[in-house]
């Protein structure tokens, strides 16, 4: 039996975060690093279509539906709903463990 697939989407805030990453690396004269990093984020969140609970619960909120994936030095925060996973933020993490 095949597992249910979740739809993975990006909130505007997460899209803006990805654009900011590309813009920053471009300003540092290494645009290819930003492009590779965004591609890595897209690949990483792909797992959520089949494994929406694979991220850990965000400690600051302690709720089942708000989770995060570690991708040091970045933190990918997402909301897990009935059949949709929404990437909310992709940000630098000062407290990643």
C-alpha cells in the first residue's frame, strides 16, 4: 500500500527568505552558492511529501503542527496540516542543536 502524499507549498515568507539568500550570496560575488543552497532546501523539503512528521517540533511553540528541519546553518520551519505541508520560514539558526 502506498503512503499518502502531502502537497508541499511555500508561504510568501519562505519564498522571500529564499530570495534573500540568493540576493545575499550574489552581493558577496558568489551567486552560485546561493543557487546551490536554495536547490538544497528544495530537495530537503521534498521528503515532507511522504514524511510530513519527519521534522522535530519547534521548541519555542511546542505544538504538533509546527515543525522544523535542520539544515545547518539554516532552519526550515513548516506547518503540517491534514494534507498540506507549508514551508513558513527558511532562516539562519542561532540555536540549532
